[in-house]
C-alpha cells in the first residue's frame, strides 16, 4: 500500500524538525532545506493547509527534477 501524500509530508516534516533541532545545537549557522520533487512542489504545496505549515515551521525547499537529476530551485 502506498502512503498518501499528506502522510509522506508529515513523516518528512517530523524528520526535518528533528534534524533542524540537532543542526542548531552543533552548527547553528547552517540552513536546512527539505528536498521535494518539482511536480510535488507545484501540485501539493499550493494547498492552504500546507502553506500554513510551511509558514509556521519556516520551511525552506530544495526543489529538484528527479528525471533529469537536477536542482530546479532553492526556495527560501
């Protein structure tokens, strides 16, 4: 069974927040980005609920094209 997109996001968000806390302890000058495929970013993150989560947790994204294996954008 494939996990839903929202379930996958919740898992990724939890991991991101844990990594962010650990990074702030040892290397507070560094910035953590959440890597997201470009189609998921375009289709999934336009939802109001997710925009609130992005704002609340101040998420920064590395948006990539998985087919061509290139970074498309750094979203701050």
